[in-house]
């Protein structure tokens, strides 16, 4: 296998195993494990391959994708060969999405769920994989309706489980339909996707995601009846110990800003390698080690805590989204990963109240494409400050890190604005 041609590495593509993305610290290789799950032994092998063929840094994205950083043109063929031979990835050719669904890391085992979101997601994956014309970044959020609510994630389609084994569907995060029986949902989704692909084929430069469609075009994608949005649920717990069905447990471990090194990942896998652990990737940028007994789960969480990983839902780092930043990303204009840790500490009281912080190295917003209470956008080593918006909204100021840390303190203006926004439910 030869290195990929340079034109196959242009920005804008959704990276995968066979088609990496060029970054500031080498190539970024994104993995899609078969069935979106891993065994402890497989996790350890991926850690070993990341150390041998990359720079040893591993990330989990907000789409629950696993990424190896620092791969070179010389090491990439060897990495791909081992991943394929050892069945660590499930990837198809073409420009379409490698995986379209986003589910809770506890899906299929959560006793609070109203539908089996894992089973429904796999049915949708099988249908979507053979549909031509879908964009690489298409996302279908499959929410089981239980305690692990996925309302914080944007989606082209959103499915939420309801009482009685029914499902509500939302198109473009704007138009709700249903409810329909869960058994009819896969066909309904396929119909919507086929219609969307046809519209996109007619105007590929203008229509990239469902949100690009007009309300009329969205409505015409489905003959299902209109519906009101389901009742809002409490925010989910994103880390810690969770009870599963069958008297088993899960340990959800967050990676600070979605990143760890291969040695840390190897130690986690080694701790539960003799267990029956079933590992899922979490959209809260972490790992869910499922099907453990309470002692195994407790030991794993203790180790993760010692390693500096996230083991409690009150950890302020869970409410901060940060991209790789400079120098890891050639587009970034600020060292976001290093700065995010300092910002999380400075804003800990605000984050504990539910505020959200996005630290982006540029306007691309790879880590968090939707609005946050406070969005910081790298610009020439400084940060544009956006209140209650996205990276593309107008900033209220441009500050260096020192000024930001000062103005996030109680009594300072940014702290006051965020506090007021949290209390009124609006952004100023």
C-alpha cells in the first residue's frame, strides 16, 4: 500500500482510516471499530499501534470517533495494514459517511431507556451505508429517551424514544414528526435520507446538510404527521459509575478535552483485560467500560482518577470543548488544548452552574459546531470572545489569555455576563 496522493488529503473531507487528514503534527487517522465497540485487548492494540505508527496521542471526538494523531506518510500504510488484518476497523470506500448514528455509550444496556437505541442505530447504519449521495458528516442522533439525553448534540435527524416503544423524529433540528412505532422507524429514516440525497444531488454546492433545506423542503421529505417536541429532560451524567441491567455496571471515563496518550489507554485496557468488559466510545469524549462488576468498575475509576482523567460529572473539563489547536493543527491560531485547562480552572464556578465553554483554534469549529455560552476563537495568538454564539458570530472583544483569565473572575465583566445569562436563560 502506497502513501495517499496529496490531493486526497485536502481540508474539508471527513477523515477516515484510509483517507487521513493532514494536520500540524502529521496525519490524523480516524477509526471506526466494527459495531462501534471494542474489547480491552483491542483497545490495547490500538494504543500500541498509535505509539508505533503515530505520535502516541489518541483522541475521541464529539461524534464518538477514535483518532490517532501524528501518523506519517511512511507509517500510514503499515498502520492501515495492521488495523485491517486485526479487524480493528470497519470501513467502506467512497465519499459517504463511515458511520451516521450517534448513541449513548450505555445504549442497549441502560435500564432507564424507553427503546433499544443500539439496535435501532445498527439497523439505520445498514440501510444508510448503501445509500449514495449522503454527505460524509451526516449525523443521526438516536436517543433512547432515558437518562442519557443527547440533546446537546446537533443532528441532521434526531430520533427520541417515547413511552410505549414509540419514536419522535426531528428533521434538521427544526421540524418534529411522529410519534411512530419503533419497528417503523428505520424505513421512515431511509425514506427521508433518499429524498435528501436526491435534493442534494440537484444542488450539491448549496445543499450539504439537512439544515440547509427550506422549511418546505424539509416538510416534503416525510409524510409523517407533525408533532410537538418531546418534553425536555434533565442533563445527563457524563462520567462515573452507572448501574446497567442485569446487576452489572459501567465506568464512564472522560478524556480531558478528548485527548490522552497511548500509555494511559493501555493501562485502562490492561486493568479490565481479564473481565467481560464491552467498551463503547462516548460522545462526551471518553470511554464507557460496560458489563463490569462493581469492584472492577471501582478499580478502573480509581486508576483513571490517578491518571488525571475525568471520573466525576462535576469535573469542569467536561463542560469545555477544545480542538487540538496549535501547533498540532496547521489552521489553528492559538494553543487551545493548553489554554483550555487554564480556562476550565478559572471558570470552574460558572461551569458548575451549567455554563458551556468552547475554545476553538479557528472559525472551523471542529470540536463544537453549535453555540456555547462562551466561545473563544483563536486569532493571531489572541482570542475573539463570542457570548452565546458560534465561532462565526461577532465577537465582543479580542483578548489574550491573561486578560481572559482575569475577566472570568467574580466581579469582572465576562463572569458577570455569563452569570446573568445563566440566571435569565438568555444571552446578552
